[in-house]
C-alpha cells in the first residue's frame, strides 16, 4: 500500500474525523486537541495527516498536496475546485442562511447590503432571486454587521443559532444545508485508487459504528 495524505481542518473536524478513524483502529497517537504539530503520521505510518485552515483544504487536495481532504460543503460551495466529492461524513452539520433583524423587510429595499464570509454564495443566491445587492466581505464576527448598521443582512452559517440569538438576529431565509464532505484529488484517485477507496471505506464504516 502507498502512503496517503489526508488534509483536515484544525479543530472540531479533525477531532471528530480522528474519532471515526479510531473506530476502525486507525490511530494517530501523536494527535491531541491542542497540538501545534502540523504533520502527524498514523501509528502504522500509512496515513499522513496535515492540519490546515478549513478554507485551504480544497486547495491542498486540488493541487495534489493532499490525496484526500475533509471540509464543509459551505467551503466547497463558496469556492468550487476541481476535485471529486466522495462522501458526506454527516458531521459539522449547519445551515447556510440569510439572517437579520426580525423586522427586516428585504423585499422593500431597492438594494440589499449583505455582509458575509461567503461572498460568492451570497451573490449567487440573491442573483437567483433577481435581487440587487452590495456585498461586503468579512472574515469573522459577521453578526456584528447589521448591529452596527454596516449591512442590512448577513449570509453565514448557523449551527446552534446561539450567535444569532445573543445578538437579536433571526434566520430570514435558508440557502442550503452543509456538513463535512470527503473530497479527493482526481489524479491521485487514479494512481492510488486502492488506498483512497480503503480510506473512504474506513470513514464510512467508522461513521456507521459511531451512530
Ligand atoms: C461561526 C459562524 C457563526 C457561528 C454559528 O462563527 O460564522 O457566527 O459560528 O454557530 P452557532 O449558530 O452555533 O452560534 P465562528 O464561531 O467560527 O466565528 P467567526 O465567524 O468570528 O470566525
Ligand atoms: Mg461567527
């Protein structure tokens, strides 16, 4: 078997994915939640884990730096890359939504000002509805934008809804559902078919064991 490189987002996705693999006796003993190490081999030295920023996972996979990656559908939708999407891991479930104040009446505005970490998703969504927008790209704390009058609404992910609630905002419209997806490099899938398929099988069976 050839070695295989797996790109995971630092944080909860990494922790949950490794828990799934552990069910299948693929162990990364060197991994801890607060590790600062960026490259970690599994105990049998077959799988090389690289820990990266979520938004960069598709880039590592598209370029072939990683054979496989796990990343949210939100990231895939925002910046589509030329990779295979092979499996829905059903973790990190959330909604991508338009949110704002409960009294917001978007349809009455000639132009809606939207703040988002997902400018492409936001632009596509409003265009599909035939609505005019100005989109402001932010990198975090998106919920702040309507509170301080920077935007009318936001497009962001909603998981528990706590951030919206604590800031007096509500979901106005749902755009899509998101969850973590397994993606693979196209060339790597051809040259390491057996290894990639084995990893997919381990993830699928590990998932089933956990549920
Ligand atoms: C994410 C997202 C929402 C929040 C959703 O933000 O952008 O703000 O989590 O989760 P909830 O519905 O459970 O509150 P994150 O905490 O990653 O911070 P950031 O947006 O400032 O990067
Ligand atoms: Mg946030």
